[in-house]
C-alpha cells in the first residue's frame, strides 16, 4: 500500500494505526508538502504537485493508495479532482483528530475514509 502525504509528517504510531485499520502495511510513503505560491494558479501548482509524486498512470489506477490531504481546503478540493481524474475513482483519505489533554498538541489517526464509498452513498440520495 502507498501513502501519499501532502501534509505534515506521519508518525510510526500513525502508520501502525493505518495498518490496523486497512489490514495492510504501508510499503511506500511519498511526502510532498503542498506549499503553494499565492500569486500563481493553484490548479497549475496542483498538477505539478501530483506530477512530482512520480507514480505512473497504471500505478495511480491500480495500486492501493491512501492520501493525507493538505490542510488548506481549496488545495485539497483541487487535489481531489486531479486525483479522481488520474485514478478513475476517489481515494481513501486520512482524518486526524487531536489527542485530548496532551501538551504540546498531538494528533492521531481518527479514521480512514473511503471517498469512493462516500460518493456511492451520496448517489442514492439523488432525486430524478
């Protein structure tokens, strides 16, 4: 399984939680921080960011990939559209949650969310 991380580093503890929830080991972590120039097109920078991951078209379409989205919503939205175009489906993403009563603030994996399942469920609510 491949973890493509567009945000902060993922700890060893978080990788173990991903393994436990997904039932597979993360064999490859690709870190690409989404640090964008506000004066340039976010769409163009997203294309460059995804290109920099280095996966082939076949890998995007066939490998089990989990995405750690960037925290800026606009970039995350564009990124999801780009990934859907390359993958042919929506990816599974990580959701982190803050660990309570810990200083300094720490975060842990809250859940793995299959956006393709979210999409499938939402389609049942369409009105024709």
